[in-house]
């Protein structure tokens, strides 16, 4: 492993801390502000949508009110004869026109009022005032109005030259149809009240003109999903926009969707009218909503870059001011010998950090007293090493120890010095790992490193008869586990999995799921017998009834020992599985649940 200087580590630490703080602040700013901005924009879009609905519904209600007033007006029935023949005189036409205009009100709620009879005539008043034969263009809507049995029928926007003084100019209109009844409440005709689309959708058109490119897109659909607004577009454009109707849900006032036109992310506010049956959608792109955040983020990143540059300079100076005295002290230590202890004075060197000054004083004090205590320290060290060696002899499995030494002897006799060196190095690290009593827990990476060295020693012993592989996901390597948790399982796998014709294969793998992870040890041996499974189950049941922390030692570390220590470490929320694979080989898995509501799994 490549070593780094203290100065580089301090420099990286200072710079990393500054970078972490700055980027964390930038990320927090983006997430917080963008979230608030999206909420604010969606609220504004819902309010805007509601205002559009109110205005359009009000315009449709005006048309409907005019038709209702005409239908219930006794004057209209008194002007017309009981036969309801609209082929009337000019004076009657003038009277009916004046009546329609008066019922429409001073604000002219309807631009055009048409009254149809069933004989093929229509009486028009408003933009066009006359009596004429009915053309076929109204047949479909007249039939729908008769079938509606007195209920209103709202048309889609349609383009017509009928109400223009010149045939060069057409008008977009929306009509409301309702059946007309006589004094006996029998349907004798149909009333049509019509208004120009630019008046009905006045608030939307005004909003789009006022905001230009920054305006959200507004779409209105009827109950059948047909596009009502915008009305002055081609059929191909209209068919593309109809996808918005199916992409939104009537149960949600706002939603996120992918634009059927551009494929980009958009947010849509939806409101449905119970009166007209129209669905109002206000759609705004995500980039437009977050544009202020992006602009602010660019400024923030520039500020962050400036702060990082300043952090580089400050970090370098700080790390150098700390490292320079340390290097000076290092040179003094390199020149120091047992015979010169206490002779060189280091407290005269100027330092700018209190802790370093204390370090110099402590070193001087140590140098002055080290020579007198060296003998005592050496004796204590020898006694400590002797005690550790004695403990090591009682902990290491004798068979493993003797077999490893035998393998080293054979390798040495064969002149395989590299393998001998590696074998000895592994044995040394194994013993150090076992005898280190500083902590009873280690990272999974350390435990697997120990397992790797153990398997290497076993591989040297069995040569080609034993194969192994360790494949554990890197995200698990930082997990804390009790020391000697995996190795006993591997040792048992070798012990019982080698009761068959070689080669033998030991696999250590991992499984990560949404709410748990586990380490699995698999061999290619004959697997667990039914009696062995029953015995293990009985031993685990006894261990559950009499829980206790087992002693940390190699000899005797078995399935129950591992199970108990793991259960105590995880407070009972563990996975401990044993049995056979589909091919009949032995498999043992140990793991833990990530969520708190899981119980111990044991089978």
C-alpha cells in the first residue's frame, strides 16, 4: 500500500473538508430551493388553472342561461304560433330578434342565438339576423340536442363563415344546444346560443400574450378527450396534444410527466369541471420551473470555485506549518542513539502551534528519561510477548498449526522460497489477528482478509485438491462484525466438505437484498445429513434458552458459537441458515436485516 506524507494527508484533509462543506451546501441549496420552487410553481399553476376554469365555465354558463331564458319565456311562445313554424314575417322576425337580444342582456352573453324548428327553418338573431332554411352542418348537433332531453350540449370549437359580413373572414365559435319546448312542455325545436372562442377563452389568450415565451402551456379537453383549446391548430398538432389527456390522472391535481412532444420532463396541473365536463391542464417544463435555481446554482458554483482556490492556498500553508516542525523532529530522532539520549535539546526550535510545542517538550522529557526506563521497558516487553506467545499457543488449532509447519518444511526442502516466505507471512498475520485483544469487533474486510490468509495456508497444504474463491460485494466490507465470525464456517466447510473425492471447492459469496444482506459459505462436499441438521437445530435451541457470550478462541469455535455471538452482536435481528444446495452440497449463510421490524431467520 502506497504511503503518503503527513503534509499531503493534512492538505487533502483540509481541502477535502472545505470541499465537502461547500458542495454539501450547494447540494442542499439546490435540493431545498428546487423543492420549494416546484411546490410554489405547482401551487401557482393550480391557481391559474382554477381561474381559467372559472372564466370559461362562466362564459358557457352565460350561453346556457340565455338558452334557458328563451326556453322559459312566454313572449317567445306568444310571438310564434302554436304550430311553431319559423317561416315568419319580417315584423315577427324583428320582434323575435329584439326578444333574443333583450334576454341576452346588455353585455350580450351570446354573440348569436339560433332557434330551429323541425320543419327545416332556423331563426337567427345576433351577428346574423334572418330566417332561412337549415343546412346539413347542424344536423349532428340538432340530433344530439333532441336526444339530450332538455340538457345542454356543448360543441367543440368550429370554424364558420356564416356570421361574417365578408366570406373572406372566418370565425371560431362554440355553441350550446338545448331543446325548445312549447307551452305544453313538448319539444318543438332546438335553441342554439353561440359565442366566439376568443371571448370564451379570453383569460387564457390574455395570459399567453402577457407572458409570451415564459407562459405555461394551457390545454382544455372535453369528456371524450377531444382537444378544445388551443382551437386554431392543425389536426396533426391536435392529435399529438391529446396524449396529455391520457398522461394525467383526474384524482391528482398535479403530476410529473414526460412531454409527448419533446420527450422532456414536465409538470402538469389538472382540474376537471363538473359543469362543462372540461378538463383543464396547465403544463410547464421542468427546466422553465427550475431556471432561477440553475442561474443561482451557476453563481454559487463560481463562488464555490473561488472558495476552493482559497482553500487550496490555506490548506497548503497550514499543512506546511504543521509538517515542517515534525520533519525537524524526525531528523533529530534519526540521529538519536541510545548513548546520546537526552543530550540534544529540541525545545529551542520555534514552532507556531501549541500542540507541536507540547510535542517538543514531551519529546525532550522522553529523551531525558528514556535511557533510565529502557531496561525496564525491554523487560516488560519481553514478558508481554512471552504472555502473548503463551496465549497464542492455547488459541491456535494445533492441527492447523502443525499442518502449516509441515507444509512449510516440505516447501523449504523443495526450495520454494517464495511460497515459504508468503506462507510464513500469512501465518504471522493470522497469529497477530487472533492475538490482538484490543477489540472484539472488526470490519468485514479485515475478517475476510484473515479468511483469505487462512485459505491460502490450507491451499498450500492440499495443493490442487483444494480450490477456493471469495466474492463479496464491496459495499459490505465496511460492516462491523465480531472477530472470527466467518473463519469458523470456512474451517467447518473444509473439514466436512472434504469427505469426498477431490478437488474440493470452498466459496465465500454475498447476497444483498432490499432489506437484508448475508455472507454464504458453500462447499462441494456431501452436504449436511439429516441427523447433522437435527443436531445443529437442537444445539441452537439450547443456546437460545441459555444465551451467553462465548469465549473468543479458535479451538471449539463451531456453529453454535458463531450463531450466539452474532445474535448478541445484532440484538437478535439476524439471518442464520444452513442446509444443502440443490446439488446436495453444504451451505451456511449468516447475515442481518437492515430494517428494524424483522425477526431472526434460522433454518
